[in-house]
């Protein structure tokens, strides 16, 4: 597996819509493994392809304690087929919006279909944090970020902080 650089806001790829893949072939299965490795290194529980510069509808998720890959969920072309009316609120962060967190409310339970890393169609019902995480990652594939659910003021504050930190990182040298 290989680590891929993570795109940070305001990288335009984070605002683009990813396209479905025709099938999960060897290249895509390998790419999903690379995404998983990248997600583990970044201590994220989810990652979407846009975040590593690809516009294919691929996401990786692992909510397990061990994070060895054995419990990871690798999805291509995930589609939500049902959403509960009940909602769930969780403090979300994002590898593309470093060090910023905010409460986001989403449907508490969802059903979805996707294609797994072996190119097999799968269905899944998810609730609570898993539901929240899948919705956050599918949003990425549509160019949507968790800050879009916040007030304009709060969103601007977060974006400004991240852009300032980026500029300082670009200007600075670690000695
Ligand atoms: Ni994210």
C-alpha cells in the first residue's frame, strides 16, 4: 500500500462531483487500498476519493479499534436508498479541513447499496456514527463538505483559519 497526499481546502477537487466507476478492477481495488492506508496514517475514520485527487466514486471507512484493514469497508458507487426521519448529531472533522470540528445533524439510520473491493454488489444498513460517516463521505463525492451545514459565519471562520494555517505552513520551514 502507498500513502497519497491529502487535498486541503480550498483545493477545487474537493468541490467537484466524482463519477461512478464501471467496475472495481485491479487498479481500483489497489487504489482503494492506498486510500485506506492514507486514511489510517491521517487518523481518519473515513476518506473519499476527492480528498486524494481522484474523481471516482470511491470511499473507505473503518470505525474499528484495531484499524488493521480486517474491518474496513471499501465502497465504490455508494448510493443511499433510504434515510430515517430520526436524526443524529455528531461532532465532525475532516482530513481536508484540518483541526476544525463542528456539530452536524444527519439522518440517524440509512440503507445503501455499493460495490465492494471484489466487485460484488452489497447492501448495508448503518446507524449512528457509521451512518454519519458514510453520509459525510458520500457528500465528498458530490463536492459537499461538512462546513456547508453550518451558518455562513461559522463556515467562513473555519475556512479562514485553515487557509491561514496553510499559508503559514507554506511560508515556514521546520528546522
Ligand atoms: Ni471529510
